[in-house]
C-alpha cells in the first residue's frame, strides 16, 4: 500500500457530507487500494479526528465501536436509519462519490 494510504482514507472521510455514509469497502474501492480491513485499521488508529460515524459496514450495521456516540451524530445529521434504529439505511444514506 502507498505510504499515504492513511492520509487518503482520512481525507476522503472528511469529504462525506453530513447525513450520508460510505462503507469501509467503498472507501478502498474509491481509493483504488487496500480493502475494508485496511480502511478499518486506519479508522481505528487515526479516525478520531474525522467524522468516523460516517463510515459503516457494507450492510449499514454499526460496529461495536460506534455505540451510542454514532447514533447521536446520526440523529443530529438526519442520517436515514433502518426502522429498528440499529443500522443505517444504506440505500438512502450512501454517498454517491463523484470526483
């Protein structure tokens, strides 16, 4: 992986608009390298300074690390959630990256 992979991940996460999300895998695909696990590692190690709650699993489910803090952000930003409230409605919330 490129030496600037982590910076590129964080830069992309900063660009995700409020109320929208990208999956770990989508971020890797957009960047053209790595995979969901590599993106997840960057987010776990250095993601605290960016809108980490806007990065979710491909099915919209929340990781244990997201917990209550993420749900507060989702409510503030109006992020579409599934009726149960336990997952993001990925079909409605997915950011259509177009660069």
